[in-house]
C-alpha cells in the first residue's frame, strides 16, 4: 500500500494513521494461510491497539493481545473490563477513540474486495437468499407445529374454541454490542457491523 496516496477506505486510513506497514500484504498472507475475515479483523484491531499503547504518554503494563482479549472477550467479567478501561485512560490511552477505529470482518471484506480486487467469496458456502428461504421455511414449520398443538388443545377442550392465528418474530442479538435486529434486517445488512463483534 502506498502510504502517500489518499486512503480508499477505513482500512487504508487506519494503516496510514497508525503507521502499520505492509498491511495489505499481511492481510493477504494470513488469508492465504486460512485466516477468516473475522480473524483478519481481530488481527488488525490488535495492531491498532498495540500502536495506541506504544504511543501513550505513559507506559502501559500489558501486551495488546491480552488487553484486547479483556476488553472484547465474551466471558470476561464486566467489572474487570471497566477496571482495565479506567487504567488505560489514566495512562493517556484514548480507549473510546481507539475502539472507534476498530474494524469489523465486513469492513475487511469490503477493503479486500473493493480496494484490492481480491475474491472473498470462498469465505462462505452459503448465500443470503438461500439462507433467508431456509429461515422462512423453519419459521413456517414452527408456526404450523404451534397451530396443530393449539388445535389439539381445542379438541380436548383445554382452551377456548375461538380461532387463532400464530405468527412468530425471530430476533438476533449481537453479544458484542447488545444490539438486536429482526432476522430480516439482520440478513439485509449482512450482520452487525459493530467494531466489537470481531
């Protein structure tokens, strides 16, 4: 990547701002060795954090890997995360600013595909349209099972004879940021694009 050119996307801008040399070559090398887009995003986020730690006015005890894992680990105690964030801020690390520069796997995919013309389609054997049809089938089947169960209860005089209509709404929650989506919206935007979900 030519560091003197105008960045074409967030990944290129990050490489320039955080002085990460040969980022494209490293992303492509890791991908060729089997790393997923999520793994590539995590790698870049740790590089961002590492540079931020080394640039801090005060020395921060701890490596970028362990600090990142505490900040974004799913099974890490919230109080421990809050304590670490407070410690980093006391040592002049702009945690919020650094995290806003973190990238998602979708951002990495867009960079490789749009800026470097690299085919990333092998990342998935599934496609959105086919998966949507599978989910719709599963919802319809589930609703049918519920209707049949209610009908049996009516026949046994366990519930009233009044007619009913069963509808089901599936929601997806991102465990990284807490956002929830209707499944249709989640598929349409191709997942949650929060920086912490990588």
